[in-house]
C-alpha cells in the first residue's frame, strides 16, 4: 500500500518519483526574486535559486511562509555546524552499525540511494546524538555529490527483522523534523518494504509529524516490492537482501551486543 493520497507508483516515474524539479512559473520566479531581495544579508554565494525554490515548494510558494522557514533554517545553519561535519572517528564507528547507509551506485536516474535498517537500532544504547550527527553527515555527503538538475535522493526502509524493541519515536520525530525543515525537497521518494502487519498503527503516529507533501512521497510496499524497486534501481545495485545482486559489506558492529 502507499501512504494516503500518494500517486500511483505505476504512473510516469519522473513525476511520481520526483526525479526532476517541477517547472518554475513566472509567478513563482517572482517569489524567489522577492525572497532573494528580502534575505540578501543572510544568503551565501551557494544559496542559488534552486535552493530557494526547494523551500518555496515546501511552502507552496507563499512568500511569508517561505521567508519564515528560511529564517529558521539560517539560524539552524549558523548554530548547528551541520554542513561542516566531517567523518569523525565517532561517526565512522556509528556507521559500522549500518542503521543507515548509501549504496555505492545511484538509481537509474542518477540519484543517490539511502538504505535504512531500523532492525539495527537499539534505543537503549544511548546513541541518539551521534545518530543525528551521522545522519547530517550522510545527507550532506549525498547533497555534495548531486549534479544539477538532480537535487534529491531515494530512500528505502527495510523493516525485515524490525520489532517493537526498535521503536524510538524520539529519533524518528527528530529526523523527520530535520528533513522537512532544513532539507526540504531533498528526499525524492521513500519505499518502506517488508512492513509487518502492525506498521499501520505505528505509521498512524508518524504521519502526524509529516507534511502532506512528504507523505505523498512515501510508498509502503509490504513484501511485494522487487518489481517496483527494479524499475528504479539496477539489479547489480540493489542489495541481495532486497532481491538484487549487490552484496554490501557485512555489518561490523552490533548495537544490541552492547547490552
């Protein structure tokens, strides 16, 4: 099943999977120009019109709402240091748990693919802070690798082996907030595979944190997902545990072994 009101996954992929940014109308370009003038003292040289357009799309090109969102983002950017994060020993160690990682080969449209494995997450391991820093590091690494006009990545959430012991609504809510408020329009599409029967009750909570635009990008596929994923990702790039031929290096550390 797909998230409520999501488009049919068999429609034209470039539209459903948000491969290419939507065409900007003259009226929308006017809003971008107004924002550039109003926020001139906060903008950096790398803050191009494509960046402003992503924030605008997240707020339906409302000048007032987009301006507020950008001002909040600028405060976050100036205080968090998230864009300057490097691969520290702490982040390197955390990535060994393989809670999330990027595939070495992009999808058929040239976009980076992120794999999330919630089964490897142990809420009792007190790793929330380094998890967030690692998430920033990976997303920023993916963004730096993007070549215009591509500007988003693909996310595959594999719930095989996932159980209530892995639930951590605090981390989930924080990451949802990070993506929506500070990285708008960076997630192009998300597939949730091997979803257990009870995921509907958990998603009913999670979707309350998500904006409609984000919810429409989420497709919950259960166990019938290989045909869809192979439309997007070559078999030699899709992990073997998802029905492809790519063999990812084994997990080097187990968060559950810390108990």
